[in-house]
């Protein structure tokens, strides 16, 4: 499934980049072609204006009739040329040497009615190749009812070829960019999938662990229920079943809390309160549940913070309960509260057996237990909940451990 998602991401990344490149190249090509043709049209307009001025001068001064001469029709060079028709008869012209093209062009100009100062695109075939022209026309009417028709033309095949080369170059660029985008998409997909794969593996492990934790008390309760059939009056069996039900209830409650934190459906109720008083209350309650361990609270002054009071109490309960579980009887547990410039720091220390360096990096993972035992007391979810609570308050939780004991250090902003 992971590989399938990776392939889908690569295809998606490549497709998106390809579409962006294609749109960019098409837009660039159209802009380039439009600008070049617009430039030719302006140049043709100026050329026609010059020809009209010369035609007027010819009519006024009665100069000798202009001559008709041949021009080289070089498609690789942009060039302007003109035709003058006097009473539908060619008076002056620059005729291409290509006779077939010249005949086609002359017939084309004389066979149709053309609007003045409108740009026309003309495509004609010569002996060996096609030619493309832009054409404009201007009429000069004389007093005696006769008139000139002046045509100005320009060869714009070089612009077409230039645009064609531009398009081919754009295609090569797109192909190269597609290869690059595929490689880039593979890199991005690999990085994305690394995170997704880790999350997926954690989820699988989480489900496996949760299933195991739920199956264990159910199996135990089934065994106790079968024993009750033979010993219905056994109070200890009933108490054991009750304990297992409570154990399962705690597990389900913790799983639900973790799910709410993951889905961001828990909204903390931030309010100002005295953290030192809340720590004292948590120490007092947990001490009643564990009379064998002595919990000492060290508080120098009040610490007013803005946080969710119930969540902070749950955080302290988790840390103290964890300290009790892994601290031998008749050992001391210390809780210290320090007020710094912009934050408060809570340190919960025990002098138990400590945590191995290999386990420290996994200490806040769900269902993690250093000895991998499923029979020890606890669910392996408490520290995960503590981590989520601290993160929700934009704080930081750290752990330091040695053979002499373990300390959990919680830093919380004052506001």
C-alpha cells in the first residue's frame, strides 16, 4: 500500500509540474508570437503611409510612371514591398522572381475586395515553398473619378519559423523538465512517504498493542467467570473481576483521550490559578494511594500560570503515579517547583532503578515499556498523555535518568 501511495504521489507531483510548465510555455509562445506579429503590423502601417505619400506626390507632380521590377523572395528575411493599381491596372510593383508565386499573388490581390487599413494574412504557394504575407490596402480617389489602390505587403514567414523554433525549444525544455520533475517528485514522495510510513507503522504497532491490552483483561475475566461457576460465593474472584474491569476502563479512557488529542477535539480551558496549590493537592491525593512511598513537595513561592487546571492535575497525577510504580517501597519521591522569568518548571524525581539510555528516546511512545513485559502494572499510555498535555500548553517535557533515579522536567509558559 505504501508503494502504491508513493507511485500515486510521484505521478501527481509530475503531472502538476508538467501542467504548470506546459501552461507557462504555451502562454510564453502566444505572447511572443503576438508581439512579433504586432511589431510587423506596426512596421507595415508605417511602410504603407510612406507609399501613400509617394503616390500622392506622383499624382501631383506628374512624374514619369514608376517601373515594375522584380525582387528576391527570400523567406528567411523580413522585407516589405508594394503594388500600385491605377484604375484596376498594375502601375507599379515589386514582383517576386518566383513566377508562380507572383502570378498567384497578383491574381489574389485583384480578385477580391479588400477593406482599407485592415491587416490580412495571406498564404500562397510558389514553385517550391509556401509564402506567408501580411497585407494592408489604402485607396486614393482623384477628382476625375479615377483612383489608386495601394497595397503594402511584408513577408512574415521568418516570424513563423522563429515561433516554430521557439515552440520546438519549449517542447525540449518541457521534456527535460518532465524528467527533472519526475526525479524531484520521486525525492519529494520519498520524503513524504518516510513520514507516512513511520506514522503507518506506529499506527499498526499502536493497534497491535491496544488489542493485546484489551484482550488480556478480557481473557482474565473469562477465566474468573468460569471459576465463579464452581465457586459462586468466592468474594476474591468477584473483586478480581472488578479490578480487571476497572483496568480495562482506564485503558479505554486513556485511548479515548489520546484519540481526542490526535484529532484536536480537546479544547483546553485556560485560566489563571496557583500552580503550587494544585501541586500540593495532587501530592496529597497520590500520597493517600501509596502510603509506602514518601512524596516531598518543595515549593518556595506561589506560581500563577494560565493553563487548564484539570489537565495540569492529570499531568501531575501521571508523573507521580509513574514515579511510584518504578520506585521501590520506602523510597523518596521529590516534587520541586521553580519560577523562572517567563516560565515555571516542575521537576518530579525518584530514586528508583532508572531508565536505560536505549529506552529514554522511546519513553513517551504509546504502550512503550522498557522491559517489554505485559504483566507489569500500568498501561504504557500515561507518559504519552503527559507529553500531549504539555505540548497542548506549548511547553516542554524532558527526562533525565541514571542508576540513582529518574527526573521528569516539565517547563510551562506562565501565559
